[in-house]
């Protein structure tokens, strides 16, 4: 139905833009990762695997990467633990207030990330709201130091930020479950708990996978929360990349790390896609 | 027309045997909307009862109350001396075949069928044996490992049936299970369902809006209208002796003749015939097939038959028979069903027997 | 379902707890923007509007707000200008590399923003382009094309193809049909996408971080001050940002509801979950 001219007109401009502003930059990233930086701060196109060797040779990079993955894993687990029951409540129990509650879930999503991270900073500090509150009600005598500038603060803040990301896909997949399946399960003798584990949960797995993927990938690459709240022990892999593009001035090494992150994320997405196909029943 | 499969043994609600299920004065409203008012019904062991009604009549709600997915506002349901309505659905010995089958998409056909058995923790061997028995009964054995998404609608319907029956419930509820099938498959399934019920011997409660379907399959029909029972009787009974105007019109075609009775004579327009009724206004149901064309001449007629004449206004071809719309001189319109014959014209002479003019009650106006 | 309720009485409490977790920090922030002695210190006392007064007198902040607005509108323009045709192309055209294109367009959504940011930085470096608001606009525009594409694509699935066929049948050519029929039908998707893109651009940090020149956007201005130390002025501006985000997202949501009658997950999340 659509003429060739029409199809060209709608395909070509975006294709060109994306090629120029996405494909080329990523290709450049790829190339940079094989180059190096000279002492005089110029980029040398010497095409070697040196940067990658560096990554594995120097402990701090791998350590930070694993710490980042561990933080991301914790964020994911907490987001799912907090988010799944809420999504379940929304889908099966909220009734007339479903609409309102859904809005309440998406509002934090779009409120500025910076605002939310900053909020935790003011709450968790040694002079912050939480500490002074605890002292005020005489639960503690001295400020709790671990609250801020620690991995704890990073995990807490990132969980706060990414839980809504986890809730939405889970909610969507729960909504897709036909209610007569729940009735059928009861009809056949399964109690509500049995029905949940045998019918509802298996059918919600694609949503859980999507939510987990978002939470994990987005927190893995986060650099703001660690900078604001992580302290020296809460540094994550993105912070290293940022400094390599800033003060530490080693673009090629930064590119190499970025490329590794990119590959890691792509591998995760591929894995999730395969798992989702296995668990999707349409 | 339709064929009614005769039960091998006549079933009687008055046989003196304890009914399997007793529904007593059940009422249910959704918000301000009364959906069921004062329903009382008994279901016998091994009977095929159809709850028949238009959409909005409350038939699905009644079924869901028996299954346990809704709770009634008033009344009780008793099965084998136990209050059924106090139990949650997963503890009732009642199973349901859902309208859209509600097969679990993430389980295979045999896992679906065995679901209820697995939940009640039977042994693996017992489950396997009963599942293959159930699959054989609905002729779906080759599809045991398939997923519901990969089998046709008719096949899904059989699996839904097997999944319910394998649990050996005391009562099987079927919520318009054939409505999603095309006409031919539907007719085939009606016959299969009926013989399955005979084979298995448990009571079926079948909900439908299709009166032909109800007549084909049921031992008894419970006609529901706006939340109240109009009539509960066998198909033959409900067809030939409808209790109300609504029943007469809902089940099959009929002519409703409005008239007056005076001195044991009923008068409707220019027609009159002897009746044994008190004086006053009266309503009669006369089935189109009970009005016959006069074959012999005017003389030699059976003096008991009432005769009249009219012109053919419309002729609808129904295959083996046709339905004629006749306009009489005084303006009375009747439908007449006769064997097919092309090109009926002019004045026709018709007759019927007074015994076929069944007196019916007015159907109450319901808000 | 009436019986199920008794088994899970904890569910509503859990839900309440999670909502509390999500909202208390923001509420605390807002409360403390009125706090006399500044941030921290329980309980809040000496309520004052001083911090808001300071905020309104702060020129640098307002300049950055203006910059952010310029960037947001420009980015909106770019994202829509390329995102709408991209959605149409994905829906109606077959071309070599279509699968790659689809994934490529969605990548900035799921990849850490810094990767998109620094790879664009490399591009500008290589092309010898000076960093400025323009480079930020290009960055935001590119990263947010995917938002426009997914929203419009989802909206396209709901458009009645027969309408466009009817238009062609009645004599309109493709261009006319596009402006008279297709775009109006996509009106709600486009507005929804525009709102989202605007909001996301106003808050964007990761990509902007690398592409910034002399002029700050609002988030980066705030960020700079945070590095130097906390002032309650930041609470004030954060509270204002919260109010605006609230308005924007509730507006977006109501738009969606009016169109489809029931709440839906933002198309991006569904799309990414399925396509990638």
C-alpha cells in the first residue's frame, strides 16, 4: 500500500541520524579501546590489546567491577522483594483504587534522579534527618556512620530509585493473567497459596525477568549515587570510567572498560531474552 | 427440526430419593442491581439440568454461586446434608468447565488434566492412570504432551472437560462451554456431551442461552428470567405445556392469542373454542406446527377442529419446513409451520385443535 | 476471591510500607526546604521561606533553568522529527538491517547513560566540534529518539489501517494522508512522547555530563553545588522540580487514560523487555 517514495522518506532520515549519532560513536568507542594515550596526552593509534590486558592485570578494575555487580545484584533482589508483593496487591486486591495506586507508583519514576539521590544524602548523613531523629528519641547516642558514604547507602538509594522500574513490568504481566485461570485453579482444589505458586507466579516470570534486568543493568552502570553517597568504599565501575575521561585522562582505557560494560549488558539482555521466551506462554 | 435424545430411564424429581443439591431461596445483588431473587431448585443424582436464560437473566451468577466464586446475599445451598455455600471453592466437590476453558497455558495438556489430582497430593502412579483414563474418555490421548496454545478450540473444550471430570466431582458445572464453537462442531459436541454424561453418571448443570441446545441435551430445563425461575420441567413438558407467555415464546416459536373466556368459551377475534376455564381475560399459546392446512373439503371435517382462513403475507423457507405468516380477515396474524411447498398464494384454509391452545400466565413485569 | 484475603492480610501493609519508602525521602526533602537551621537536624523548626527567597535571587540557577528549557525543547524536536518516521518505518517498511536498527535505537534506553555520553564525546572530538548546548541537544535528542519511537509505534498498532486506505481511496496522496489522517490519529502518542522526552531531558545528567560546554543545564548546576556542599537552597529547587515533574507525569498519565481507558506500562519498558 505504501509507495517506494513514502517508505524511503520515512526510513532514510532516522536511519542516517542513528547511523551518524549512534553507530559511528559506538564504533569510535570500539576503536579507542585498542588505542593508547601518550605521555604528552595525545591519543596514539597503535591498535593493541594493551588496555584489555591492563584491565585484568590491575586488581582495582576487576575488583570494582565485581563490587558493582554485587551492588547491582543486591539492588535487584531488594527491588524484587519490595516490588513483587506491591505489584501483586495492585493487580489482585486494589480494586477501585488500582488507578490511583498505579499513578503513585509511576510518579517517583519520573521525579528527578538527582532529587531523590540528594534526598537520601540529607537523610543519611551524620547530621542528617535519620541520625538526629534516632538521637532525638534516644535510640542511639552517636550518629551511625555506616549510613552514608558506604555501599549500604548506594544500595539503599539505588533500590529506592529502581524499585518502580521493577514493579511496572511485573504488574503488567500479572494483569495479563486471565482471572478465570485463578478461578479454575480454585475450582480444581488448589488453595490461594497453591494457586499462587502453581499458576500466578509461573505466568508472571517474564515480568519478573524484565524488572530484574532493568534494575540490574541500570544500577550496574550508575555513577551518580556512588559519587554522592558511596564514599571511597562505594566506588563503582562507572566512576572509574568517568575519572578516566576526566582527571585521570586515559580515554582509551576508559573506552575499553566501557566496551566491557557494554558487552556485559548485551550478554545479560540476550540471556534474559532467551529465558523470557522459555517462560512466555502466548 | 431438533432431535431430543430420550433418556434411557425416565427421571423423576418426585422419585423420593434425596436430591444431590438443594438450592434454597438464593438471592444476590450487585450493588443496587438484583441479579437473583429467591431461587429454589433441586438437582437429582445423575441428572442433566440446564439453566436456560437470556444474557442478564442471572444464570451465570447462579452457576458461580454454586461453584463458589460468588457468595449469595441470602439463602443456602446444601449438598448431601452439608452446607456447600460455607465452603471455599477449593473445598467443594464441584468442578467447573469454564466458558473460555481457562486452560493453564504454561502446562501441557496432561499436566492441565492432572492439576486437581496433583494438588490433592495423590501418588504419581494414581495420577498418571487417572489422567490417561480421562484423556481416553474425551478422545484426546495423542495430545497429552501438547500445549493448549497448539490445539484447536474444540480440542481445548474436551481437555477442559477432562480436567474437571478426572477429579470425580459430585456435580459438574458447565458455563456455556459450546458457545465459542461453530455450528456444526457445536451440534456434534452436544451429542458427545450428553452421552458422556450418561457414561459417567454424575449430575451436570449446564448453562446456556440457546434454547435448542437446552432441549437437545437436558433431562430438565430451568428457565431463568430476570433473576427468577419461570418454569422447571423436562424439555417435552416445557415445550408442550409452557406455564407463561415468556416461556412459550422463548422456547420455540408460538402464537400468543389474547382473548376472553365467558361461559367456558374462549373468544379471540373471530375465533372461538370451548375451554374449561373461569371467566375473564386469558392468554393462549398455539404452536405454529399445530395449525394445519385443511386438506379435505369443507365438508367431512372433524367437528372438534376450529377453522379459519387467511392470506399468506410472508413465506420463510426453513429447509424441511416453512413458516408462513398469515393475515386473517379481522387482522389477526398467525404463524403456521407446514411442509415446504413453493408459491403459496391466495386464501388458505387452516384448522387447529382446541387442546393445542395452551392457556398460559402473563409473565410478570420485572424491574 | 473473598477467602484469599484472610490469608494475605500482610499485603496491604507491605504495600503501604513500600509507598512510604518511595515517598518519605521526597517528603522529607520538601519539609526541610522550609527548615530554618538548614538541612538535617530533627525535628524541623523555625519554618521559613528564606531558602526559596535565596533561590529566586540566584541568577546562576535561573540561567541554567533557561538552558535546560532550551535543550529540552530542541531535544523534543529532534527526537520527534526522527522518532516518528522511525516508528512508521518499523511498522510499515522492510529494509536491510531493520532488526539491527530496531535494537540500535533502543540501546540508549537500557545502556548506562555514560556510555552513550562518552561515545558521543568521541564523535565530537573526532569532528572537532566544540562542546556547548548544541552538543547537549544532539546528545539528548539522539538518546531520546527511542522514547518517541516506542510510544508512537505502540500508538500505531492501535490505528485503524483502513482509515489511511480510505483516504488514499478518496484521492489524497501519501503526503496528504500522512498529515491529515496518520498524524492526527497519533496525536495522543506524540503528545505523550513529547511530555516524557521533555521531562527526561530536564533531568538528564549522564549524557550531559560529557557533552557540557560553558553553559550548565539545571541538573548539572545543582550537581556542581552538591560537590561543594549541601545548602538548603537545593532542597528548595528540588521541591520545585518535584512539583513540576508531578504535574508533567500526572498529565501524561491522564492523557493515556483518556485514550485507552486503562493504565498501561510506559511503552518503552514493554518494548525493551520484548524486543531486546
